[in-house]
């Protein structure tokens, strides 16, 4: 599995719409709205480097409202977590 962390600068007035459109792309597992020099961080998890290019260059960069992106490829994961369990509303 290839994991790419994508920093996204977006039109300020369109950040929620841009985030939703990016989150709907195949291969995008999460999108976070963040503070600082960038507006969004998208996590892309795919099988091959070619798929990274397909998701980011062919789709994510073309979402209306995206101004620029910066992509970082992860070498290793040193911790893992289960987001579904972390945000579960199940009973104890």
C-alpha cells in the first residue's frame, strides 16, 4: 500500500465544498481541515504509485477551488490506529 499525505491550498470561501469533493474521490481515505499555511490535508491510500498520480494529478488537482497541492509519500508507518473504533458511539 502507498500512502500519500497531500497538503491542499483552497479558495477560502470554498473550503468545505472542496473538502467534500476530495473526500469523495476513490483512494482518498480522510480529509482534514487544518490551521496554518495550508487549508486541508488529504490522506491518499492506494496500491501503486501510478494510482497516486491518478488520484492526485488527474482528479484532486482538478477539483474546483483547489489552488495548489504538495504531496508527501510515506515510507513507513510507526503507529496505527482504528479511526472507526476511536469515534464509535457504541455502548460500553
